[in-house]
């Protein structure tokens, strides 16, 4: 290994490092774009699942209220007779 670096060798090293960093930067941008698309699709599915869960909970609440009202009216009917 040489112990001295000439200006030309330093310039060559600088150019190679810039090329490699540019390549890494390009690869990272492509990777982030792919991951971003996958995350948006995943969050879309989660949002749809949450909307479905809320709809099911609302319907369950309506059914429970109906059962409670029917029970109270039945008890009131029994008390009257």
C-alpha cells in the first residue's frame, strides 16, 4: 500500500465515492417509494377493517337496545296484569 496520495488519486477516489453514493441514494429512493406504496395499501385495509368493525358494533348496539326495550315492556305488561 502506498503511503502517499497524489491529487489525481484523491480525485479518482472522490469520483468513485460520489458515484457509489449516487447509486445508493437512487436505490434507497426506489426502496422508500416501494415501501410507501405498501404502507398506504396496508393502512387502507386497516381503515376498511375499522369501518366494518364500527358498523358491526353499531348494529349490535341497536339489537341490544331492542332486546332491552322488549324486556322492559314485557315486565311492564306482566306487572299490569
